[in-house]
C-alpha cells in the first residue's frame, strides 16, 4: 500500500499481498562452467541455482518469521489412490479404447472419504499419458453411469465402448500401473569433497571423511550392516559385501531412504576413476555434496561431475564457529520448480530442522525430476506397453464372458451387487476382496508402500490449521467479509457482526438481503450488493457510521433506512468486482446483464481521518463515487475480476468469463480479446484470480477440474499481448471446487466436503482435508468457513469440551463407528464457523494490532498463539519383523489353516516380544535417535498409546504433553487408518 495510508491494518495489507508471488524464491538459471587446476574448461551446463532469496522482506522483527512451507509434495498417501481406496475392496474395473484406438482402463469405487461418513466415488482413468483421478459426489437419488464418469474426464468418444472386467487378477496388474508413478523409497548419493578439490576423480578418490562429515552422516541416518539387511537396499549388495560392508539408512515420513556414501563404497587404488563408486552415485538422481573449507574457497559446481543421470545436487557446508549448516541447491534446467524454497540466508543452526528440510527438499526434487522429458517419455513408453499388453490379455476373456453381468458396462455404478444377483456373483466378489487384501498385505510387507512406517506422525503445526471462531452458528450464511478481527456476516435472518468469544450483534434486520460484500477498512467503506433480479442494487456505507450505530446500540436498521446509500445506475446488477490494490483509486465494475458499469472513487488525503472521526464527512459516501463508462459484452459474465496494469493509466483490464471462454477487456477502450478457450462440452466456471509475479499481472483461471495460469503482458497499441509463455502452467484438482483461494505459496480449493491444498508455483498437492458440509464464508484476508460437526447433546459441557467435540475430525481406528452420522445417539449436527489466519498461510507470524468494531480500543493479539494445538493420533509404526509375523498369520487365516483365533492378550504378549528380537544387533536392527527413524513398537490400547512417543526430541515431547484438544475441523491422522485390512 501507499505510504500515505498510515491507517491500514496488517490484515488489509496481507489481503492485498496474498496474490503476489515470485519464482525467484526458487532460484535462477545460470550457466555453470567447471575448470581444472590449470584453468582449462572441462564441462559446462545450465542449472537453476537456489541460494536463498535475496529479495525477501527483512522488515519483520527477528524471531517472528517462522517458515511453515516445508512439506512433501504429492505425498503417496494422497496420490496412491488404487492402493488406498480400491485394493481389497469391492470395486469395478472397465476396459475400452478411445477414438484413436488407444486402450484405457477405468476403476471406480464408492468409498467413505477418510471415514468421515462422506460417501464419494473415486475414479482412476489409466492411459498411456498417465493416470487421471477425480472424485465425484454420491447421491442416493441420482444414478451415476460409466459414460458420465468418462465424460467428466473429457473422454466422450470411443472406438470400443467400455466393458467390465470380472477377473480378480486385474487388481495386481492395475497396482503395477500405479507403481509406474515412481518409487516410494529413495536412494541418494553422498559425496565428500575436500577443500580445493575441483574434479570428480579427486572427489571420488577420498578414502575417509572428516569428523564433521561423520557427524553429518549420523544426522542423516543410522549406520547399518549390509550383509543380511532385509530392508530397502537401494541397489546395494546385502549378501556378499561387494558394495561395502555398511551404509547409511533412515526412514522419513514413511519413506525408506538408502544413502550411497562415497567413503563407504569400495575403494580401488589402481582405478583412479573409482568406477565402482561412480556406478552407484552416478546413477542417483539426487546427490548430496559435503564440501570442506571456508566460503571463500573454490566452490563445488555440478559440471564437475560427469553424469547424465544426476539432475540435482545439494551442496552442504558446515561452519564450526557457529555450529551451523549452509545449503545450496543445483537443479538441471529442465527440472520443474519444487519446494520448499530455501530460507534467506540458507543457514540452519537447528540440526534437526536442517535434516528435515534437506530430506523433504531431496524427495521433492527426485519426484520433480521424474517429470522431465528424459524420464516422462520413458514412463509413457512403459505405460503404453503395459496397458496394451494388459488389453490384449483381457479382451479374449471378455469375449468368452457373455452373460447378464456385461450389461453393467454402461449401467449404474453400484456400491454393492443387486439383490437379484446370483450366488456366483457373490462368490466372485468374495474372491475379489480376498485376493485384493492378500495383495495389499504382500505389498506392505515388501516395503513398496508408505503404510508400514507412515504412522510416525509427530505433532507439527501446519499453516492451514484452523481454530473455532464461532460455535453452533444457527443461521444460513449467504456471504461475509472480515472487519478487523470480527466477521460481518449476511444471513437469512439479517446482517450480524461476530467476534471471537463474544455474542453476535445484529446490524441490519432480515429485510436487507446482501448477496455480495466487501469491507474496506482503509477507505472506511462497506460495499454490498442487495436483493436479487430487477430489485438488486449496489449500496455503499461508511464503516464509521455502522460502528457508531453498534456502539450507541441504536435500533437495528432495515432495508428502508438505506435509500441514501444506493449507487445510481446499478439497479438490476447480478455481480460486481473491485480492484485488489485500491491504494490511490477504488475501481468498481458492476455487471447488469451483459453490460459492465465502471465506477471509481478517488482517494482524498484530506479524508484519511474518516475512520477515526464520523464528523469529517457526510454519513453516506455515495457522492464520492463517479460513473466513468459503460461496456457492452456479448453475454452476461459469470465470473469477473479486475486486473491492475503496470502504470494504472489506460492499461487496467477486466477479466470476464462466459460461455466457453475467458476474455480480457480494456477498461479505457472497451476492447476485448480472447484469453483462454475451453474445449469441453460443459463448463463450470469457478474463479479468475489476479496474481502479480514480481509486479507483472497474471491470471489463475479455474473451471471444472482445471486451474490454468496465464501471464498477462502490458497493453501494446490498445490490446494486451496474449501469447504462450514459458511461465504459463496448468494443473487439475481431484474434485470440482466451488471456490478457490490463493495465499502464496498455497492455493486452496473448497469443495462441498474437502479442502484441497496445493502449491501455486507447480500445482503439486500438499494436503487434502476432509471437512463435512463445508461452506467457504470469507477469504479476502483471513479465511473463514462453516462446517458440520457432531457434538454431544449434553448441556453441561464446557465451551472447551464443546470446541473439541465439535471438530469434524477423522476418528482414529479405535473411535470408528459403524453407524451413520444421523443414527448416533445423543449427537446432533452442529454448524460452526472456523478461521484459518492468513498470516500462517503466507509463512509469517506477525503481531496484528487490529481494531475490532465491538471494542473501541486497540487489542494486540498474536495470531499464532490463538491457534489450538493440533491433536494428532499418536499411531506407532510397525517394524518389518512385526509385519512379517502378522503377514504369516494372515496368510493362514486366508487359507483357512488356523483352527482357533488367538486371544487379544496372547496376541499382545507375542507382539511385545517382537521388539526385543528386533533390538538384537545381529538382526540388522537400527538404534533410533531421530523422530523418523525405525522404531520397534507394540500394539497397546489407545489409552496407553497416547502417552507414548515415536520421537526422542524433548521439544516434541513437551509440545505433545502441552497440546490441548484441537478446535480444528480437520486433523493430521495416521495416514492409512482407513486402510486397516478386515480379515473377518
């Protein structure tokens, strides 16, 4: 905002900056040249270098800036749908060929979304170009056909119509297709470079490392003996010691990681090139280089290493003086952007935080590398070969099966077989489920999924963590906007002002029906679109006048008291938009059918005291607005957004969406040009969000499942330059959202029952939170939403107990109920208002002195301290030996070889003995020292388990003991609680 706005609140400032982002946080591409000791050039390459952003805002108080964007991108527990939702459950699989005669497979299952009692259809379309996954809502009254599912995936024309596959063995083949997305386990190279070493031969020839290098290795993981090792081996020899006798291994957030350490691999005095070491490290996609020496000494360059396979190098330096690590990342130019961005400066004094940051960065980097042309083309060829081979194997069997079951190929997708189905079909389904469960267990035992160790979750506050703002809000919300730390809400019963922990205050009665609103604190304005149809109008109020009515407790105003607040020429409007950056001028575009009305309000510095003095200006601000011009469109706009030009002089634009297109309209001339055309038959417009990358305008256009980013260049000769750019990108949501909110580095999609959180720069999925009956209320600054929770019917429960119970959280495995939500005794549905502070999402924790309209004095509050601690189900991980013992018993149960079940006490005693055997060093066990290392644990009751911890970090233990019941409507849980295999 402009310097003249000394009265702007931090909330307003954050709201204006929420769409501004920069790719400079993720480094810049440089040409790197390596030379030998004589200065002769050896090799050169283009790499993106990340060394901490130099453009970070350093105006914040030290200690109040906490990085919160360290997340695994596209985590397997959110992306491996077939393993998570399909395998071992009754579902349907189809095969067909598209118009180009390319075979495809479709899998559909009706599942309970994370055990939140929200039935949904999960669908996977397998094609040679990759997999497409969507969620579709379940309706007991509306049937869903295979044709409609494929149409939602933009597949409408077929060479051969889809036919259902009934062979249970298809599950194994589809699981193989899903595994082509990439391994869940990783192998990283680790090189030790002495000070002054400039060639790969010198670096690979180091026999031993320094003391600081050994400490770094101990920080990364545990030293394990290779001979007899039964875990993930990462290509190393575990039988004959041909690749060394020991290595470094760890488990991080469910992923097994083996490090290929140069000083631990076989060394040959005769072979100067150390081919045996290069054979492993040179074939790793990601390599860590630990370099000794001062900062002034010659630094490592990736062009020093001769490898066509390694795409990412992480350069680590250790500073003995302050006991800190410095990190620098080199990525080959073709690797897409991946997070987390390095802090500025990229120096870590907390070693555990450094370890977590490095491992997350490297895992995300390897996943991003798989999207480069080198790897994606190989994956596409492999997928094409596997799908065609599977198609040829399935088609003869499909022709043999000629019975009534094939009529379901385009019939309704049913959650279970019809009652009239023969016993043969019931037996087939039983065999289908049995085979799927056995396959799921086998995959878990092999370690090819994150389920076996993914339950080592620890208490970590996430930036999207919410808090209860208002419990049991009784009214239906139409729209809302934040006012200081309060919320101005339009409901079916009138306009209310809600403050956290205080009774709501009614401002207008139900005669004033507001459909859209903006609260502009800096301009002392409240803009509202009222009524509907021909009676709809735009009203403008002074916030100071509304606040005076609240403070003096005058009578509640009605629609008939707002005659002086009506803006002229706005009768019949159905939509309006304002500019995001209203520093010097507020611009409003009002849509009346297919006409756009441009209205402005100039900023007058003499009226800057309006927010503190009611007498400085008349009560109605209508006279301050002036009509500019009218622009005609071909159709009424469905979505409308104002885009600020770089100069603000005749280059401002309006983005409108109608029919099958997004258009850009010049505010000054009214000229329009096509920005994006949509090819699909049905279009559901969601939003057009103006974002500003380093000051240059861009648009995020959201429709159907797609989010498309286009950079908008300044007007040249009266029209904007719309042309393909390297900065353009697009990604797809898993479910069609009804609202999208951008808060860099995140973009959040709100559906009827979930919040899907992705990164803006690459569209990668970070988290999906299931929230029953979700309704986004306001998002201009802090994000407010309404959700349903089941609360206890007892009247003597305290507010805190009510807050914790009212959270629509995912129950743990010990709390699941087989009953539907409506049949739970003593529980009634309750609608609460929740709040996600914007300052948490943008990665800063800021003191926010905001004026609340309900309290005339300034009340400073710390946003981060007001958030309830996240209650995480303290699920303990299973060791590999425990899983093998369970697997052995399960196989006997599946084969019917077990005469009588073991009692729970006997089972617990047996499993308590397993960790003792696992701790034997002869068995290759690992002594755990970090929060994510291998842990031997036993099954105990939940009341006992809640006191246990998988972390040896005292801070983590302290946080866990101090954590209060969460008021968040969604929680991090053990990642595969819903996938516990039913062996009854």
